[in-house]
C-alpha cells in the first residue's frame, strides 16, 4: 500500500457518494491493497472492529477467488492448535 492517506481520501469520497461496500473493496484491491490491508483500511475508515471488517472483505465478491484458500488455511491452523 504505497500511499495510505490518498487511498483513505478516495475511499471516503466513494463512501460519501453512496458507493457500496463491494465497490469500495474492489477499489482498494485494484489499487494494490492486499486482503489484510483492505481489512485494516475498512476498519480504520469506517470505525469498525477488525472482525466486522474481516467478515465484510472475506465474504465479498472481490475477494471470492481467495476465500476457499483462506478457509483451508484457517481450518488447518485450527486442527494444528487442537493437537
């Protein structure tokens, strides 16, 4: 994420224009934000908890291509912790 203040400014403008969550998430991804960076920016800009922001990003169509892999990784971590 090269220029966080500029991204936040554009993010806030999109939000003020009434753009939906999906459009904002897509904007951040196309500007080079990773999934984690997108979650952090959404939490910070919308004053959400990280859990809420993660759920919003994780279930978005924009990050649908990464969802299955992320869920497998999460499941393997849980299994490893139970051992």
